[in-house]
């Protein structure tokens, strides 16, 4: 009976030490993340310089060289439900985006009716380009791969990145380079 008790104590001691080591590893990881929040792998990293790109946007052609000092860029997918909600808010003026020119990119196949509806919703608030999912413009803006993606860009560098209008406004308003 006493031997069984010592066996149980030994197993519990090993489990306790393993649990302590795991907790310390998690705490170390959380301390390394800015503000205790891990980076979102679907957002471009703040501080990334915007690369060269050229893309037609209706009558205009958007180029890296022609970016003004401050730009808000948005990337939307035609198959994304949150993108449609964000575009409706932009079209209705229900946002307080950081100042600067607006550039909008809709990721879809040319001629897709959902993309055409998105372009129509965004057209009054800045130039809109339709690009496919493999377009170099996505890589130029830090490798956009999640939608919606909203970026504040100052002097050619991504300063804030978010999936939501309110989050982008708070990041940019606080002067905090995010995510």
C-alpha cells in the first residue's frame, strides 16, 4: 500500500513540474508579443515598406511612386461577408478613417457580379482596382492574405493594419504601430 502511494506521489510530482514548465513557456511567449497580443498572421506587418506596383483602377492607374504621404488602403474579397459589411459602412460614411487618400482593392475574377457590386459601393470614396488573388499588388502591400484588410500607410510604410474600420482608427489615432 505504501509503495502505491509513493508511486502516485511521483506521478503527480512529474505532472506538476511539466505543468509549471508549460506555464512558464506560455508566459514568456505572451511577454514577447507587443501589448500581450500575438500578431495576426493574416495582416501585413506594421513597419513594412510598400513595394512597387502598378494596377489599373477604372480611368486611373495606381502606382507606388504616386502614393501621397498618407494613404488608407483596403483589400476586400468578393466572397467575404465581413467585406460586404465594411464596404456598406464606407459607402454610408459610417466610419472615421484616418486622414489621407483612399485606395481600394477588390480581390476577384474580372466580371464577377459580386466584385462589380463592391466596386460600385467603394467608387465614391476613392479609386478602386480589381485584382486576382495572385496579383503582385497583394505582395507589394506586405503580402495581404486575409479579408478585409485595412492599412494606414505613411510615407510608403505600413503604420497600422487591421481587419475592422474601428480597430484601424484606434490604432492610427493612438499613433501606435500595430497590429
